[in-house]
C-alpha cells in the first residue's frame, strides 16, 4: 500500500467539516493547559522540573527519548520495564506506524482486531503485510475471542494488533484473556502490538489489568500523553517492550523519521506524569459524570438506542435502531453542527452499519448531548412514519 492510498478517514472528515459546534465524537481527555500544569507541578513541589523547563536547551534532544522522560514513563509499568525498554515516538500514531514498518516485511501476515483505530490496520498494510481482520461483536460484549485469533494464524503470521481498552466500544480485557493471548503469541512466535492508549482510564480502576508489556516479551505496548492526560500537544507517545533487541530496532526506525523530539514536550510530559493522579482523577470524574447522563438518556430512549456500557476510556459504540443507517444519521447530525463518528470511519462490516461512536471525556459533552437529544426528538415523529 502506498502512503497516500488510505488517508486517515477521521482526519479527512474533520478537515472537511468547516464548523462543528458539538464535538460529540472526541476521544481524548479534556485538554490540559500549560499554566494549569505548572500550577499542579508547583503544588506537588516539582520546582526543579519547572526550572528544567524554564532553562532547557533548544538544541537536539536525545534520539528515542531522553533518559529522564523514559525513566518517568517506565514507572507506569512493572519491574521488568525500565528506561531502556521505552522508545519514545512523536505520538502513538507515529509509534504504531514505525513499529509495523520496523518489525514486519512484505509478504508477512498480520491479524488485526476490528473495529479499530484506522492506523492499526493500515500500518501493517503500509509495511507490505497481508491482513486478516478478526471482528469483535456486540453479541460477545465486544470482547476478544482467543479461538478466533488462533483460527486466523497462518504459516507467515508475524503480528497481532489490537486495541485495549477498546476504541470505539470502551470494552476492557481481563488479565486472563491477555495472558492467554500472550501464551498464544509465544507458542507461535508472534509479536503483539497492544495499543493501550486508553489504559489508566478504567471507570472502575480496580478493573485495570497489567499492560501486555508486563506480561510477555512478545508484546509491544503503545501509549500516549493525549488520551488519559489530555496532553497530546506534548507530542509524546511511546512503546514499552521487555525485548531490548526489538527496542533497538524501533530506535533505529525512529532515527529515520525523526531526528529528535521537542525537549519542552518531554519536560511537560514528565510534569504530567508526576501529577498523574490529580489529572487522571479529574478526567475520570468528567467521564463518570457524562456517563451517568448518557446512561439516563439511552435508558429513556431505548426505542432508538442501545449500547453496552463502556468500561474504560471516553468512547462508546451506540446502536441506532431508527429507519436510517448510522452513516446517514451522522451526516444529518453534521448539518446541525453535531459530529459523531459514523461506522464508515472504522470501515465497519455491514453488520455494524447501525453503530456510531460518541466521545464523553470532555466537559462540553452535556451540551452536545442536549443538542443531539433535541434533534432526535424532532426526527422521532418523522421516523415513526417511515
Ligand atoms: C486507539 C488509538 N490509538 C492511537 C491513537 C493515536 O494517538 P496519538 O494522538 O498519540 O497519535 C488514537 C487517537 O485517537 C486512538 O484512538
């Protein structure tokens, strides 16, 4: 596949959408302000880090991420992950694309769990892979079937890519399923690209299971500042992996695409991580408040909507039971200035043509839900006559 063959569908839609009043699709947490971050860092007594920010050099930062930011990131994992096991990328999107490019070869086969963030599949195709999709289904609560993965393994399979916590549904895998997937990968000598960008946003934090990078040396865990912490503007994403030879390959791939990152972004990322508890608590409170409103709305309007309550992250995949499909519903809503993500964004199979993604991690969601509800009420009588 050529780089320009499949532009990112969500970005294309956003670029074409001149005015959106209600961003009812947004998946990242409430954006953090720099002055808010400095205030939090001051409250935490992180004066030395603030000094480091004020006096940092604008020369090149270290390739693959400076040691101090990698040390800070490594603390999110268990003891088998240290700074050497972290490779920093300019965001998760670049991380997943370069990882596939570095570790896969034309003619390899990759298994991709869908629906998913588009790059998960396209990065394997860009690396020249043949791809098999393993589709999640609402009938199985959007949960992964290890048997379905096993049935898709071929002699040239090299890679399984999945996203957990899951965008768009908010489903969450337990430790047993992750361990079973890792054992399968080890048995067949496969790599797992585990896109964990919504990890840390479990609605019940006791449901958080270990990162795949903590479970197996065959796993590469991907994460980013943008989702749990609302700090995508730092431009910091990373891969965590126990296998140092894989990390070395990723560092080499990263050299080719980026000479270095913004040192300012690295220091901001360190501040964010040192204030992680406060930031994530604040973001989870927004998510929980919004989730209550959504549950109430979908319960009252269950003639038109059905969903499986998300268990992590700030996105949900909702079934529309009206007489038009969800692509049409999304384009009609867009005329009203309300953007939800239609199933076409996820290149969904026909069986999911009634599903659309909403985002509920922002303080603006209640207003978006109100505008959405008003439009639905207007249409209800028209739909009843169809
Ligand atoms: C599942 C998933 N993975 C990766 C990304 C990309 O993350 P980043 O913004 O750090 O590039 C996104 C962004 O929406 C996502 O939803």
